[in-house]
């Protein structure tokens, strides 16, 4: 019998590339409504603000969820990417009856809100640079198709926390 397998897959190189991408995402672009490129779009520029953001403390530094509300007083936009200098991976998920699936973009309706909440659409955060602790404030960089990137500091709360209870 002759060994034909290649012993070392190039996993290391791949992981390195992913990490480099995550670290490179640390550059912060703070979007300014007046400078929007698509300000002339028919339904007007989006006017976004982020509220009620929190991350329930993940067990033992494991995978965490992230919840927040994006309010919009202007035209429609889409959340197309989320990253964090504190974690290697942030993805957008939609919960279905039995499971959850990753989504590439989430609509922010005109004069409405995109809500990421328990039991519904949420963020999944993994690969912490440092184990999160209660009271930490972790940066999330939310990139929107029209508005650009908005950076928010998101507090780490108890696992059972719900917004509205102080
Ligand atoms: Cu999920």
C-alpha cells in the first residue's frame, strides 16, 4: 500500500488569511449623513441610529449572540456586514422554527427599524480576542449599503438580560 494523502492541508495559511481580514477590519469609518454617496436616491438618504444594543455574557468565552435595534428616520438601507475588533467573526443569523441560518444582508426599512432580538434575527459573535466579562463594552462595526459604517460600543449584560430592565 502506498500513501497518497497529502499530510498537511493548507489550513494554517487559510486561518491566517481569515485572521488578517478580521484584524484589518479594525479600521473605523464613521459615516456622516451629509457625505453619503447615494444621497440623491429617490427615497432620500437613510438616517440611522442604533439603540438597545447588548451582548448576553457568553458561557466561558464561547459563541455569543448580539442584539440591537437600528432605527431609520430616512430612506431604506441594508445592513450588509458586521465586524468587531474584539472578535474574529460576526455573522448575521435568522432564526427559523427549528434552526437558524446565516443571511448576507438585512433590510432597514424606510422610516422604520431593523430589530435584532431574542428569538428572531440576531448576530453571532465568535473567536474572541479576549474573554468578555460583564460590564465590558465591545465595539461592533455595522456596515450599511448606503450609509457606510457605524461603530457602536455594545455592553456585555447578564445572560438573562432583556432591554427595558435596568
Ligand atoms: Cu445564530
